[in-house]
């Protein structure tokens, strides 16, 4: 959300090009100029001489606990040993089906449904459900190449195979997919629901929510909303804190 962000540079510096790299990748294939006659002004930064710009995202620190040391959070991350251990403990709680190939019990369709209801309140929703179904053997039906009606086909309904098994490795693969999708809060929530919450190791703070104005507007007041504990909480219903200001047309 700061100078390392292509969108911020595009707005406040007037453009961005292929030499600007974000998360290891160029943000543009060619030079892109902001169409405004002048770059936009970051309203909160106008008061940076009197106070540092406050964070607008205040949440529990998760990435340092979830991502294995030596891997990057947004570039093929791997689950940390601690999270794998917690997920393994969760798997053992749900797995009740005796396996012919292993001494350990595995999760059958009933176990998987019980897990999904715990974390998602129902079966049939959530990326955990979709990945689990595929890990259990669900495959998308082949497309009908002979159908030339031109009508739009609905996506095939994903279901849990009745005789499917979700192995321990398959269960871990579900959460590897969640991690690579950047769903850190979702993993944390699932672990908590399954009785293996992550320890509290402090806060992650970032300024992701910003207001911009042109030189035709003069900011008169700026509202700073602050929090010292992870959001959402009883005072702040969202993990993003509100930003507000009043302006005068010049």
C-alpha cells in the first residue's frame, strides 16, 4: 500500500512502467500515464509533518506464523511446520474411517461433511469444499463437443464423491491451496474453529485505504481512526478502519 505499490505510484507520481516491479513481477508491459492533468494528492500524507500516517488495516500477525521460513508469502509459499502440525492434529480429530492402505484413519465423505459444516456452516460452499472434492476424486465432466446450440452452459455441479477419501496429504493440499490464494485470515479462522488456534504474536499494520484529491480541492480536516488491538473487534466491525476528510473547492 505504499511506495512499493504500483497503483499508488500511478496515482501520486503520474504513471508507472515495466521497470516497476511488485511482488516480483512488472506491473505493466508498457508505460502508463495517469490521465489527470496533475498527479493526485494523498490527503492523509498532507499531515505527515505533524504525525505519521496511521495504518488503516490492523489485524493479527499471521504470515510470519503460516509461511515456512525460506519461502515467500506471495510467491509459491509453503505451510510452516507449526501450521502443518496443527492441521495434522485437526485431521486426526475428523478422520474416523479405517484405511486399507494405512494404519491411520482417513476422512470419508461423512467426516469431510462434518469438517465443512464446522468451518463453512454448510456443505457446497467455499474453496475448501471445491479443493477437497477434487482431492477426493471429483473430476469435471467432459465437454460436449457436438453441442453447437450456442447456449451458455452452466458450470458442472461439484459434489463430494460418495466413496471418496480425503487423505492426510489431501487435507494439507486443501490448505496449501488456501495459502497460495492469500487466504491467511481464512486459514486462521478454520484453525480456530477446529480447536487449533494460532498463538498471538502481535499486530500487522498497513495503510491500504487512502483518499486522493486533485489540486482543485483543499483538505480542511482529516479524520484519523486508530486501533491498538486486532480488528474486527467490539469497537470496529471491520478489519479496515474508516478514513474521512472535509474539503473546500478552490
